[in-house]
C-alpha cells in the first residue's frame, strides 16, 4: 500500500488548508496508509541555529519533528497545504522547514536519507486576489520538497479565500480538483 503524508501548514487545524487536505484524503478512498499532521498541533520548537546537526546529523532539540519528518521521508507522496501569512508560510510551518535541516541535502552529515522517488503536492491559500503572492508560498514548499529530493507533481493556488465559507462558496472546482488528485493517486494514475 502506498504511504501518503499530509501536512496542514496553518495555525488553524480547521480552516481551508485542513479542509482541502481532508478533500484530498477523501479522494484516496482508504487506498493509502495516511499520516496527517497539522503544524499547529505539533510539539514544534524553533531552530536555534546552532548547526550542531552539521556535525551530528541530528537535532539537539527533541520534539515531534523527528517523527513527522520521518513519515515525510518514508512516504510515496507528500501533500502540503499552507496559507499566506504576510506573503510567506506561517511561522509554525517555517519552523518545521528550519528544523528539517538535519535531513536535507545541504547537510553533509545527514544520517537519515529520504527514500527515492517521493512525489509532492503543494497547495497555497490566500485571502487576496494576486496570484504572484501564492507563487511565493508554492515556491517555499517546492524549495522544502527539493532539498528532500521530493519532486513536485502538482501545485494548486487558491485565491480570494479568507475563511472556510469563502472556500466552500467560491472554490468548489478546486475542492473537486483536490479530491480527484487523491483519486488519481489511489488509482495509480499519477
Ligand atoms: C497572521 C495572518 C496573516 C495573513 N496574511 C495574509 C497575506 O499577507 N495575504 C493574504 O492574501 N492573506 C493573508 N492572510 C489570510 C489567510 O491567508 C487566509 O485567511 C487563509 O484562508 C487561511 O487559511 P486557513 O483557513 O487554512 O488557516 C493572513 C491571515 C493571518 C491569520
């Protein structure tokens, strides 16, 4: 069975990113081993910038990062959805990115490597109308994926969505697209 790890990269575990993640999981239709995390629910500490991981290949801080990144690195697919917070990813998700430094390809001493051929899906959600801002969020997720050897196979941008009601009222097509993506993965079409 394929393994899929889903990361809700929002400070809210019940907002639009969470809804889109659940829509994707619905499409998987029980045909995958699914791990779902919301960064707001994680025991997640900031990177201290000590660079100890460049010597030891491990982080000096022990929290949920080790198990979440462990799931990411052993998945076949990683789905990550994040809102724009001041044209960047939320601080909680950025903390996860920073804390993944022991496991990224820039770390010469990494002792745990991601599995080959992981595929990634990046979703960006914002209140405003300019696509360019969501490109920043997508680039940030793609950058993270890239350093873990994860190939982005799909990027989805959701505009004019400040609340879950906005998502449900204005973006029905995107919700359906995300569910279809899950179905395609479950049926080996992606
Ligand atoms: C602290 C904060 C900063 C935000 N900054 C922006 C922004 O710069 N641009 C934008 O379009 N929306 C911004 N938003 C709106 C969110 O992107 C929007 O509410 C999104 O739908 C939240 O997704 P969620 O429901 O998954 O949490 C911000 C929201 C918060 C809470």
